């Protein structure tokens, strides 16, 4: 349930906070007061597009915050999927701070992406905008509605169809790419043969290029290396009287001649002896390195040539030796396929036929699910439409097999309706007026509401194009829906407003040359005054208030 809405610096709203209740929450107000702005702010908090013109004049940023009671298993699972923390009291707080060119979304205080907010919103709230009923003119929407009604049994079957469709598409693509005439095949075979032989002849070893490059660097710098090592050995060895080795030997002899007089002198002798051994090891290792560092021109040329070969292959077939080897293996497999090309193509064709067989079977299963549920849904919708003052209505959901198979199966779904006795069923787009479309959408929302766990439903002017007795029927339907869901509805009809469990008024006023939109909950008498205004009364006369009381009494009687 949506507990509260907090809006700051958005369009005409300076700052306002609304606390909604359970049941039917009705929002009314003068034309232009900003009724739809409240619903728009909810959309913004849930990841809707923010335009700089929405920012209140003079403000640097706008803020929208929604607080939901998220005490349902479905909400907790969604939070877990999104790796978001739950609160101790299971509330879900969604906020969005918006600036020009920048916005920050948070869920329970944690910064998130707009996609995460939209994913969470799917289990929290369902918003029916002013013009959403127009989507009923498109058959694609009819399919979405039926599939939503089918529930989990549809989801599993649809997943199978999508999987088999992907397999078929990939096999068709492979078959198309592999199909070629004799001349093309001979050309492809010759090229593959050349590339494979070139790689095979190189006898590549993984990591060989790194070792050769290290050796090549040593070879190209060997003269400088030997010169510097020789100089280092001269300064540290025993061959020269000025070398460190010779000086260290003399120092060691001197300390040994006196080490017997004191144990501490013996320790000093030991330290110097270790240094002498380390220096001797160093000079021995230098001599061995210098011996290994002597390369002749023939070795140098061989390394250089091999490196050129490796770099040439890497430039043609991959950035690493491993990639080149892999490319060669792929060419080998390709040549084997070409050698038995007809057998290979036959196998692809057989695999495609088998995949298509599985796809058609999955499509048939999905279509059966849709047809069974279509029968149930069309009866429930017909009952709901009769309650919404379609006195004589026939409604049918046609599920037909199309010529094309997609990832969604082979079905085409279309809603057919007849609102006059004797008139044949026709597509909804051909016969329904704007007001009728609104009622059909309300019927759909009512039926689907029993199939999901979304607690909050919002209707932005669901009453477009209706009045009189039909308006009462819509009002009664909203009240029925509000028994099991929280319903928030913007309306301009008194029949719907009279049914409110909680009535809010949206008002626009001028304060110090500033125009401000605000919203407040109405007390009983204030609500009667608002009903009188909606009934068309310019002044709150006793007659107008009497009409409002009568309308409220009728609504209360229905609720009772």
C-alpha cells in the first residue's frame, strides 16, 4: 500500500505531503489545479522521464518520495533479487532527487539505478494513465492482457517457445551461411587449406613468443650487458688488488688474528666471513651469466626470424599464440566439414526440422493455454462490462493462428465486442468510443487485479467520456475493487467522488505573487461542499448541499 507521497519544488508544488489510506482514495479539484501533477510525480519517483521545465521556478532541485508498506512475500523477494536491504517494519521508501541533467534514485536509503526502481515498482503499484485505454486499439495489447491473465502456467510454456525459437533461428542462420555453390566451396576450401597449413607448419608453442622476445632483448643488448658485468666483477673480485674481494680477504685475515681474544671479536669475524661468502657467490654467478650471454650471429638471426614468423601469424589470425592455435583448429574443423559437405548440410537440415517440430509443439501447447484462458477471461470481462452499464454486450477473445511464428508463439489475439442487440461482433478498435474504452480498461484492471499481488492501483481520470447511470456503475466497480486493493483515483465526476473512503482536494492558490498547488484531505462537510461543486453549483446553497448529501447517501447505501 502507498502510505504517503512527499513532493517538493515540482512545477507548481512548493512542498506537500499526502497520506493515503486503504480503500478508495479520491482526488478532485478545479481544472488546472494540478490533479495529474500528483500522479506525474509518482511516475517520476518510479523512474519516469524528468524535463527541466518540471522544476519549480527558482529551485535548484526537486524531490519526490514514496513510502510503501511492503509487507508481502512478493515484495521481499523482489528486494532480495535486487540485492537491497529491507527495513525493520517492512516499509519501502523510494526517493528521487532531480536536478537539470542529473537525478539520484534511492530505495531504503541506498542509491540505485532507474531500472532497479522500475523493477521494484512492478510489484508495488499499477498506474492507469489518462490515455492508457487507447492502447486497447492495438492487438498487441490484447495479447499482453490475455497472457497476464494466464499467469504462471503461461510463463513456463512461453519460456519453452522462446527457447525453441532461438534454436531454430540460430540453425537457420547457420544453414544460410553454410549454403554455397561448388565454385564458392572450392574457393573457401583453398583459403582454409592455405591458412591451416601456414599455421600448422609454424608448429606453435603457447608462450613461445614471450620467451623469444626476452631472449631477443638480451641478444640486442648483450654487448652493453657484458661490459657492465665485467666492470662490476672487476670492482668486486679478487683479480685486481683494488677489488672488493681482495680487500675483504685482507680484512678477514686481520680480524681472524685477534678473534681468539674476545667472543665479541669472534662474532665480528663471523659477520665478515658471511659477507666474503656472499661476495664470492655473486662473482661466481656473474661469471656464469657472462658465459651464457655470449651469442653468435647465427643464433641471433634464428631468433629474429622466428619472432618475425610468430608476429606475422599473430597479425593475421589473432593477438596471441593461443588465439592463432585456436584459429588453426577452427580451420581444421571447417576443412573436415567441407570434406563431407553434403553430409554436414544434411545434418543441419535434419537438426532444423527437429527443432521446428519442437517449436511447433511448444507453440501448440502455448496456444491451447491461451485459448482455455481466453474463454474464462472473456466471460469475466463480459460480466464486468454488464456491471459497468453495458446493458447488452457480447464480448469475445479471438485467438487465431497467424502465418508467422515468433518468440511469442504463433497466435494473434484480438478483442471483439458488440454493444447493440443484433449487431455482429467487431474488433474493439472499430466500434468502441472513448468512454467505452475507459470502461473496458476498468473491467480488465478489475479482472486482472484478482490475479496478482499488486496492492495499489492508480486511475487517472478513468471516467473520461461517461456520465449519469454509467458513472454510478464505474463508481460501484471502483468501490468493489477497493475492497481488496488500495485504489487512488483522480476524477471530475461527483458519482465517483461520492464513493470515496478518503477524499482529497487539490487546490491552486496565489501566495506573495507565487502560484502554489497543494493537496489536503477533506473533512465530511468539506467533502459535501466539493461534491456540490462537482455537481455544477457555483454557490454552496442548501439545495446544492442537499443534492450532495443525497448522492453521498446513495454511495453509503451501496457500500453497506
